[in-house]
C-alpha cells in the first residue's frame, strides 16, 4: 500500500460515499485510476466493507454493554457460531486475561440484556459492564501515521 492508497483509505473511512471525482481531485489521479485502486484495496481485503454510522439510542437500543466471558477452548467454535446469530452482538473478541471473550452488545433494555447473559452463561462465568457514556467514540485506523501526518 503506497501513500496514495493510504490517502484513499483515509478519505473513505471518513466518508464512504465520497465520489470518485472528489477522491481523484484529492489524490491528483483520474477517476478510473482511483476506481482501480479501490478495487485492488477491496480484493486485498484492506477495505472490507462500507457502512453507515447510526445512533443506536435513536433506534431504541438504550443499553450498550461489554460482557466478559470465560469460554473453554473446546466450545469456542460453537460459541462463535451462536454469537453470529444474535443481532444484538456488535463485536465478539477473543482476548487475554481472566476472561477469554469480550462481547460488545446493544439492547433496548436491561431486561433483554439479562436474558442474553443468562443465555451465554452456559459457556462459563461472566462479568458485565454497562456503558454510561462514550466520551471517545469508535474511530478509524490512522493510515497516515507512518507518514507523520496527524489531524
């Protein structure tokens, strides 16, 4: 990935619907050249998808929580498969420490969160942290960092 690819990724991370024309102007390339580079970044799985950022609360999901869970290694595949089927699971991370999994979830209420926790406790002990606020939200990977360009 060269500096131009990094600039394209940075632009698309900020606004995935940016036009090829605008990206071309920012990178001093033609629109077809930008399109070819984006296709290459997608093929190489550097760009893995495009999405719209939404406010979960405005969609009725008032509870965000992180559930730590100690899943035995022999049950991980079954656990992952089950997590894939639950739309409230936003992320499922295999981690180090006292627990083997860290699951980020969103639910309309604590009652529904409680049902979810009861459902996954068959895999092992849990510890749950409910999010009160998110003063620093999710952000993009800084693809320009090694270029010494910060924003």
